[in-house]
C-alpha cells in the first residue's frame, strides 16, 4: 500500500492559521469601532445606584455611653463629641445597618448631664455633618429626625426646640 504524503501544509495547519488571522482581524476591527463610539453610549455604568440610606436619626447621649433616660446608647454610625470631633464607628466604615432602623444613619451627640445642651462647636459640626449626609445620600429635611427616646430627660433650659428646628431646615 502506498503511503499518502502531501507536499503542502496540512489541513489542520491551514485551519488554525485561518482562525488566528480572522480573530486578529476581528479584534482590530472591534477596537477601531470602539474608539469611534462616544462614551455616552455605555449607559449601564452611568446609572446611579440607589442610596442605601433614606433618613438620619440623631440621638442625644451622655459621655458615659448612656442615653439621657439611662438606656445603653447602642448602635450608631457617627458620633459628635463635646469638642466637636466627629468619630466614625466601625459600623459606618463597614456600611452596617441597624436592625431596628435598617435605612437610617444614626448620629450620636454627646450632651452633659447637667446642661443637656450642645456646645457651639457641636452645633456647627452637627449642622455641617447633617448637610453633608443629606447632600451625599439625597435625604430630604423631613427625613432628619431627633430620636424621641434619647431626649426624654433633657433639662428644661435646653435648646431642644432649636435642635429640632435645625434638623428640619436645610
């Protein structure tokens, strides 16, 4: 039986070379078309994600970590200290949500037991913080609230009405 031998390239080599050439040409063509299209045509990335937060809850707390009425402070995202320092909690850094108020940003504000009022620096920092959070997450003023459970024992001389008014204005 005579052996068959071909003098030209094998059929597999021809097929492989044709595939490589067509894929290379296709890649160049697609890259050229991509460079000609405007970036606005990619609409999937331009759709903003829904905000994970829809309200802000402000709690008044004592420096020892208790609320005004003696309950434990519990969960909070941000804390405004007496000197005006804003401290981010681990829950805020990890985007954790409060189980009882899953879409609320909880802001704790330290008050002294005797005066139960905010310092001028705290007023300024709290106002700035609330506006920044409202702007960033699109939270309307009507959704910024003072936790009623945390103000039960506030002194009669407090500026509680002013605080409530500040929370409602933007």
